[in-house]
C-alpha cells in the first residue's frame, strides 16, 4: 500500500486543481511532506483532511474557521458543526420553497394573462396598493426597462424583474395633455403588504382594459378607455398607468405582450 501521493494525483482524486491544494497549504489546512526533488507528497491524513474541507466549504465556512476546527476537532466540536450544517440546510430548504412558490405564482399569472380577454373596458374597485417607485421629470419609453432594473437593484432582497411582482409605469399627465403618449413620470413595482415601500397607488374605482401587442398603440387604447369612461359619466382622476402583465421577459413575440391600462376615476 502506498504511503504518499503526489499533488497531481490528489488533485485528480478530488477534482481540484493543484493550485487549490497549494492554497490550502498556504492557509495552514494541509501539511504535505517533501519527497525527492522537493515534490509535495500527501498521505492518508491529507485525504481525510480534504474530505473534511470539502464538507465545510459546502457550508461556506471561511478557511480561518476551517483551520480552527481542524486543530481542535473532537466529537463535541463535530456535533456543534452538524448543528450549524442543519441550520444552513434548513435555510436553503426554506429559500427553495419560497422560490418554488414564486415560480408557481408566476406560472399561474402567466397562464391567466395569456388567456385574458383584451379590448374590453371594465370598472373595478382597487385597494390601496403599496409600491416602490423611481420618479423622474420625464421618462422616455425606451428608458423604462433600464429604470425598472435600477429600481430592482435598490430592493433586490424582495423585488425581482423576473418574478411574481407586478411592474409598471405611470404616463406623464402633462405630456398626455399635449398629445404625447410615450413620456412617463415614474416606474414602479407593486409590493406585498408588510414589505418596505415608497408609497402606494391610491385605492378607489378604476377603469381598465387589457391590450395585446406593441406599446406604440397606446394612444389608440387610451382613447378606447377614455370613451368608455365618458360614456359612463365618469371623469379620470390623474394620469393612466401601464401594468406589464406579459412582456419581453416572458416572450420574444411582441404580439403576445399583454399590458393592462388603468386609470383612477373621480368620485361621482
């Protein structure tokens, strides 16, 4: 039975590069002996130590903590480490469960909006909707995705561009009065109650319609919505909102885009 192995043999055995073994030696984790020609030689204890290191690296332990554990390793220390591993694994399981629920929620929404009836005006009561937002003097249509990503980066612990949260933009009211339909005043993500927010979309009666396809037809869809509001004897209260239900994050086909156009109405 061989007593020692060279660095390339051990690296191949563990699927590591030799530089990693050298790094572990520099950090005091491995202690190879020097053979002929000063070659590093690794024994059975080094193999055992590498098994331990691999397990601890899976827990994201820094090398300093790994070295301390290796130096004082006892059954009691190992049991304490297993407690830590269990806590780490439970955290990962919880994170995976949250991700699974988010994926299921996104699937449910995508399937529902893919089948939605478009071009039909509806009136509905919306509760106050908490949101995070980014406001500018004038946001051009082509800037919306960049600013949504910028907003996501500020709230990355609980907001994802590709996720179940609804994202949207508010059309700039001043530009709208001048007949300009591709200027916006803010972008936003709706958030869940209890999460941090910058404000809220006010509750009340809203008129809405869903439209499919290119955003450049916003003028046409806005006038369709506005006519229905006027025919109902109601008056818009503020500028309309666009809510992006299916967009370029979900499909390459523009004709599959689904946008919800909403406007809050004044009280009768």
